[in-house]
C-alpha cells in the first residue's frame, strides 16, 4: 500500500502533517511511505530524517498524487489536485466539509474516499485520533500566552518589598477542550480565573481546575448526544450577554472559545460589553475563524475597540508548530494504525465502523456520512 504525505501549501501554515517517528510507525506496519521533499522543514525535520525513518522522498507532486493508494495531509486539498488522484484513493485531512461544498462535490466526482478528521466522533476509542482535541488543547494554551503578551499587567500575585501585586483576572467563555486548557494555563501562571459555559456539566470540571464557575440562569440548555452545545434561543443569548457583561467588566483578560458544531460561532460579546470593560484589558477571540464570538474582532489582526485590545489571530496551534505537528502526526498515525489489517498488510476502510461512518464524507462516487448529509439538509 502506497501512502503519500504531501507538503502543506496553505499560505502561512507552519504545521506539518507527519513527523519522522510516525513515518517509522507506518513503515513498520508494512506501508510504503513517500514524503514530499521539504515537508517537515517548517518544523525542523529534514528530508534525511524522513529517509532514516524509512520513507522515500517524493520530488514530483503530480507523480505522488497519481500513484498513491492513500494521501495524508493537514489542510483540505487544493481543488485542482483532486482530479490528479486515482479513483478509489483514500484521502485523509482536515476538510472543513460544511463550508466546502464545491470541494466535496469534486471529491465525489473523482471517486475519492475522503475522510474529514473534524468529523471523527468524540468517543473514547477515537480520542487517540482526535485532531480537534489535540489542536484545540494547544490553541487554549497559546491564547493565554498571547493574552499575557498583550496585557500590561502580570498574571500572578506578587508579594514584594515594593508592595503587593494583585493577580490578573481572567474570564473564559466556553469550556470545551480549548477552554479547559486555557483555564489550566492561566491558573499555572497565577491568575484568578472565572469561566462560563452553557453546558451545566462543565461546572464541576471548572472547579476542579481551581477556577470559579460564573452562574447565569438561562433555563434549559443542555448538550447534544455527542457532547456539543445546543444553540441558544435569542432570549437565552440576551440573558447570557447580561451575565457576561458583569464578569467582563471585572476581567483583565477575556478568552472566548464558544463554538457550535457545524454552525457559525455564537456572537456573545457585543460592543456595549466591550465598552464596559477596563481600558487596556485584552480579549482573545478563539472563534474568530468560524464567525467570531466578539463583535468587531478581525481574522489575523489585533484591533483596538473602546480601548480594549481584541486579538483575532488565526491558527493558534501554528504558533507552537513543532508540538502541534507532533500531535497531529500522532493522531494521523493512530488513525491509519487503527484500521490497518495486519494480515493483509493494508489499510482497510471498514464501512461498518462507527469512526469511518462518521468521518468518511465521500466514497465510491457518492456522499457517505449520514451526519454530514443530515446537517447539510437543514
Ligand atoms: P467546541 O469547540 O464545539 O465548543 C467549545 C465550547 O463552547 C463548548 O464547551 C460549548 O459548550 C461552548 N459553547 C457553545 N455555545 C456557547 C455559549 N453561547 N456560551 C458559552 N459557551 C458556549 O467544544 P469541544 O472542545 O470540541 O468539546 C465538545 C464536547 O466534546 C465536550 O463535551 C467535550 O468534553 C467533548 N469531547 C469528548 C471527547 C472524547 O470523548 N473523545 C474528546 C473531545 C471533546
């Protein structure tokens, strides 16, 4: 089985899809791995490191795509490369399928079996291949480091001969994977942390990390069977904003991570809330790339709104690219390994398997994932 690992082409992307130890793992399984020349350079992995791990270095993208049984990469494939793959080729990457209908159509047309890593179910068995979690975790860490970098105060309490410095106050909205890591990181730096989420089950997790859960009575909220938040009604969102305004006014740093599966992010912090914050405070909008939790935040920019610095930098895991690549690569390697048929010495696309049923978007010239089809119908 020939597996091609493609060099990233997305402008500004610093992460790489696979690092040499994962190549070694796939080679040990019996795969023939071809890695495009220069793939690992942004993370200091040389071609020679990949050859030492058992890969062949591919010089021609065209030839690699045309001969591979499986193509692995990080970001979605460029549209013009879809027709260059063999019919029946298995393609594994981020796909952003809800926003990329044309791309999905092209994958159907080309007969590619496209796995969208975002759609891997959040189950215990699939945790080892869950790129959303591994990358969100790092994103939460980076958000706190960025916030400290833009704040003109220190995070920890300091008792010094020059006086006592109060700890910074950090408020985190949305306590999924990213929010939990943001709480833990801000706590490690000594901040006083508060947090809020619409899923009530989160309260205990917030407390166990030494932070305070902000209570806002929104009535019935709950979560989907996969653990995702349900969308609030306009009235609930209004109530939430009232509750957020109080906590934001006291905070030095607000980090927003709220997302809704398959939908644009909810707009939680509006301009009046920002106007009520202390000048010099900092907001990090981690949802900026999916529509933004904060009114006025801009992708890849730090903007000043009412004297508050609003950080909308995208691809936060890319700021710790070497670690992010190590984790993404491990997720990808675990995915291949999980479905590797050791007797036949090949990857087996098990169409009955729950993970494949969730994440395989296109197969055999048609749409495949029922989850995807039902969300796109709405
Ligand atoms: P996410 O990125 O979809 O959303 C981030 C957070 O925003 C969520 O906690 C969500 O409840 C919250 N949110 C949505 N609307 C909000 C609003 N208006 N105000 C405040 N917060 C709001 O979430 P995620 O990090 O991908 O996690 C989703 C779920 O999946 C969680 O329950 C998590 O524990 C679970 N999970 C399970 C596994 C596993 O079992 N393998 C792995 C990862 C995550």
